[in-house]
C-alpha cells in the first residue's frame, strides 16, 4: 500500500488531488481602535506596570503565552474544494452585506 499524504478540503474532507483547490486565510486580530489618553498618562512612570507584566510573562508556561498571543492575533489557513469555496464565499458575502446594511441603517437613525 502506498504511503502518501493527500490534501483534504477543510470543510467536507474531500480529496483535493487533481481538483481545483482554494486557500482561505483568516486573520483575527484585536482592533487597536483610537487611543484615549491624556498628557498626564503619557508622562506618568509606567515602570511598575512593565515590571509586573514581565514578571507575569516569566511565570507563564508556553501554553499560557500562546493563549495570550491568540487574543491579539490569530491566523487560520484552510484548503477548500470548489464546492466549499462557493459556500464560504456565499456566507462571507451575506455577512458583508448584513454588516453594510446595518451600518447604513445606523447612519440613517
Ligand atoms: Zn469541500
């Protein structure tokens, strides 16, 4: 029996060998947003807070560090078959449409 790795669709599990395949990459990251601060906050001594953060990091194991990092940034990459690409495309298009519709509704009220 041949020991060979196959690429599979992340959604339906179909083999992608010889089929058109698509890559779906999703970046999920914290939106920094506007920073609301004051001049007093900027010039304040932040040394104790930085030392506390460093101490906290030193006492975290690798899993805890990865969990904290994932709150800030995560990247997911999936291989999809053409049928699942179409389904994901439709779901993303619907989400984008709803988001745009909601933004338009809010701007009119
Ligand atoms: Zn699929």
